[in-house]
């Protein structure tokens, strides 16, 4: 006998509704009916607390500032209008903020989080998750595994955290941070800031005037075996190979790693270095590339670029 989902309706006031943890039998029209732990819960109006508990549940917040918790099972949560908080719990969940400024947290499992309209905060946590900010100024944070983050429209903040993550800013002036491991960052359209962090990363600025920094830099960057690929795209881009953010700052990519800059344009792009020009040298690398060396250490390769001059304005040096 197939089990039947339970449909639970709230009121237009503020409700606190708990779903079922386990299947159960009920008598309906003189017949025994096996009711599953799978619930469909409608909050309607008011500020509701909806908790699916066990089973594969569907929760609809409706209007009001609602709190939706899927808990166990593969759940679908819909915030509705206003400012909602949604927590997937365990299982592979789908969370939709819809309208309003919402907070979405996936929990464990491979989850899909979509902020919809409004300025939303999306938090992956565990599992290989897919996060979409939607419309609004959104914050997206990956978790412990390999996540995909898509900012959508407007000026968004995306941070990969742990795992080999893929971050896409889309439209707007976005801030993308890969953090740990080997990440792919694509700014999309707009003037974006891209920070690869630790690991071998691929950074693509896209259209616009972008700030591209593959490595975290500082003394902790020495001998990290980090090989980043940096592409500016259209627009006047800044490639950061060193800075003065720390008192004990160093050029980036000292030791065994280096950056590869694929599309440096002397007419509009800039390379930023730590120290002074006397510590650097430029050497040709076949077939038509240029290597940037800091005290004999290769820190960057500029593809299809020759005849550069460290005294030109496309090189900028930072010093304390």
C-alpha cells in the first residue's frame, strides 16, 4: 500500500507547525491509510515557524517573516514574501527565498539555494551545493565541499571557503574570494574584485575594470607550490603580484609557484608589485612570453607579451 503525504494548513495568524517524524496509520472513511512522514505545510499569513522533521517535506511560508526548517529528508522550502529564514537540515534540499531579504542555510547534503528577489544571505555548509543569489545585493558563502556560487544581478559578495569551488559574479560590481583549495572565479560583467586565496586558482575578470589577485601574499605565501592563471578580459585590469598589506609583506609566488597572466595589455592594464624596480628583472621566455623575476625567483609569466620595461607606468610598486 502506498503511503500518503500529509497536508497541513496554517492560519492567517502566526503559526507553529511541526510535521511528522515517522510514518503512521490513520482511519479515513472506515479504511486504514498509511500516512508517510512526508508533509506539505502551508503557513499562509503571519510570522510562522514550520518544521518538517522527518520525511521529504514541502514547506510554504507564504506572507510574513517565517522560519522554515526541513530537518531530515530531501525537502523543498519556499519562503514566500517578506524576510524569511530557511534551514535545510540533512538531505539534499532545495531552498527558495522568493521575495524579501532572506537567510538560507543548506545544512548537510547536496543542496540548491536560490535567494530570489531581495538582499539575501546564502550559506552552503556541508555537501556539494549550488547557490544563486538572484536579484538584490547578496552574500553567498560556500562550505566544506565543492560548491558553485552564482551572484546574479547587482553587487554581490561570494566566498568559496573550503573545497574546489566555482564562483561567478554575473552582472554588477562583485567581490569574489576563493579562499582555500583550487577555485575558479569569474567576475562577469562589472568592475569586480577577485581574490584566489590559497591553492591553484583560475581567475577571469570578464568585462569591466577588475582587480585580480591570485595569491594571499605575505610571508605565508613562500613555497606554497601555487600556480594561478589570471585573465583580465575586457577593460582596464589590475593584476596584483605583491602589495604592502602586511608589515612583513613579500612579493607573491615566492618559492615554487608563479602566476600566468594570459592577456596583459600595456595600453590599459597594470601589474602591481611589492618593493622597488631594482629587485625585479624581465626575461624572455619562448616562444613569445615574458617572465617577471624577483631576485632571481620567477613569480609570473606574461603570455604573448614582449619588450616590457619596468620603468613604464603599467608597473606599479608598493613599499612601506
